[in-house]
C-alpha cells in the first residue's frame, strides 16, 4: 500500500501575527504580575516579622514589679482614692489617711514612671497600657495605649474603655494574621478559656470568656461601658477576609 504524504503550508496572516504578539505580551505580563505579588508577599512577611520583634522587645523591657495589695476597704479607680468604712471600722481609727495618701501618690508616680514613651518609625509616640496573655492560645503581647494603623502593625492596641483592670469594658483590637501572629488564633478561643490582663502596677487579673460572635464592621455595640459595675474585656479582630469582625467577651472571675 502506497502512502501519500501531504504537507500543508501554513500561511502567516497579519491576524495570526497580531494574536501571537498579544499572547506573548499577556504571558510576560502574567509573569511580571506573579513576580510582583510574590515580592509583595515576601516583603509583607518580612515587615510582620520585624514588627513582631519590636513587640517582643517592648514586652521584654517592661518591668512591672510586684503589685502591692491595697488595704481592706480601700481601692484605686482611675487614680481616684475610694475608702469604704463599715460600722466596725468607723468606730476606731484603723486607717492613717496621711500615710495612705502618700502611699497612693507614690503608686501613681511609679505607675507613670513605668509608662515609658516609645517612638514609631513615622515619629508617632505611644506607651504601654497593659499586657494581654491568653495561655490556651499562646498569645502574649503588650497592649499599646492608642489605636492607629501603624501601631496595629506593632502589637495589640487599646481601642476604648477605662484603665486596665478597672470597672467597665476594656476593649483591645489586633490584626488577624494568617501566620497566626497577633490575633491570628483568636477564632480558636472557647467559652470558659482564661485571659490574663496585667496593668502597669503589676496587678494581674484573670478573666473568663463567656461569649464569642461575629458582627459587621459598623456595629460597635460590643464597646459599650454598661457592665453593671463588673470588670470586662473585649477582644476584636477581623474575620472573613476583613469583611466582618470577630468579638470575644470575657468577665473577671469572681
């Protein structure tokens, strides 16, 4: 059987040339974009690690010392001295007000001395307001005293509320990073988990998680200070690719 080999001549038309040129341009453009995205990812990871180191250095530099328990019937709230006298203590002189006032002034002064001022790369100044520790998740960060886009890259920040470990709702915000840093593992927390908050006086209080839920970004009801006189903390981070907010509520243990 004879086989006939037939060759076809391909004619390169102007339209084919144009498509080939467009294909090459799209190919090189795709490679270029992939390189840009990969470089951005590498830089973003480097920036996060660098800021993580800044946070850890700040945490290591904090010297809170030992907390001195206040006398029975005496407490400080927002630098205000409150003395509660019952019927027994009112009939005898148990508290030396002069000494107590001096002691309180010393505590306030020491607290302010511990509030070291730091400066960010952009020149913004900030200080440490407290230290947050969630043992079950391995989260342990200083809480900076105000919230800005730059400071959120460094550590957790105070968003709203009174002084830490005082009556009211102490609100803390932080980034939800995919590498599990900052609040990257916060979604794994469960009701009943313990959260420790240490203030600048060295006082550490333990809070118990009692609620976890998701809200829209514009819903700020979780920052309300109506706590019926109890001490609470609220943790907030982004979720669902930044379209919503994860809220964790905890209350001081009795």
